[in-house]
């Protein structure tokens, strides 16, 4: 199908910045769609739903799962899960698992901070070059996108820090439960030993 002269004129009049912005928007929409599909897939399979699990299943960065339009779907899916309360028998294994999760959360926080810092360096490095190539409207759009990316990364960091704090508190609680269970078990054994001794 042959494009009309008006269509060709409009396509040729677009600046490189406009083409790049449209490509990024298409990519963002595709990634968000994959994230929502990943949530449905995890729900159907019965697997545990977390931000990291959604990002891994969808093949996207974990910060996207905290972005508006995706975050609320992830949080709703997480809230809809029924997590069984661990018994004291499983406390030791749970403590180990939580310690691993805590270390993974801290490692992801370090990576996210490095990614944020790199994005800020790249923005400063290329902003001067882009000033010569794009107009005021395109520059405003780009600055808005950069500020939005920064805000999303900061929100993700805050959520990850809160998650790490929660995991640390949970580890402490489980260790207290283990100590109490061991003390109770020792007392029970001691009482049984006394009962056997007194009956002989």
C-alpha cells in the first residue's frame, strides 16, 4: 500500500528524539503487558507471587513491577495469596530461607542504587548533546521521562528497604521462637527424667 504525500511528509518531519520516544513508549507498553500476563500465569500455576517472581517470569526489570499500572496488580495478586503460618518445627528452615531472602533483597538494593547512579550519569552526559538536536518540547518530554524513571527507582528502593527491614524482623522473631522451643523441650525432658527417677 502506497503512503500518501501527507503521510510521508509527517513521517519525515519527525525528529530523531520523537522517533526514540515513540519506540520507548511501544516497548514500555509491551513490557507492561508481559508483566500482567506473568501475574495471571503465576496465579494459574499456584506459585508464590512476588515482585521478583513477576519480573523474572515476564523477563523485565523488577522496578517495572513497582510502576503505576503494574504495581497495583502485583500487590492485589500478593494480597490474594493464602500463606500458611509456619510451625515451630519449620522455624529453623524458615529462618535460613529468610536470611537468604534478606541477602538477596540487600543485593538487589545495591544493584538498583548502582543502576540509578548510572542512569543519572548517563543523563548528565547525554543531556548536553541532546540540547543541540531536539527542541524545547522534546526536551521537556525527555526531562519528564528521566524524572519519572528516577521517581520509580527511588520508590523501588524504598520498597526494597522496607522489605529488607521486614525480613530482618522476621528472622529475629523466628530465632526467639526457636530459643523458646528449645528451652521448653529441655524442661520437658528434665521433667520426664525426674518422673522416671521418682518411680524407680
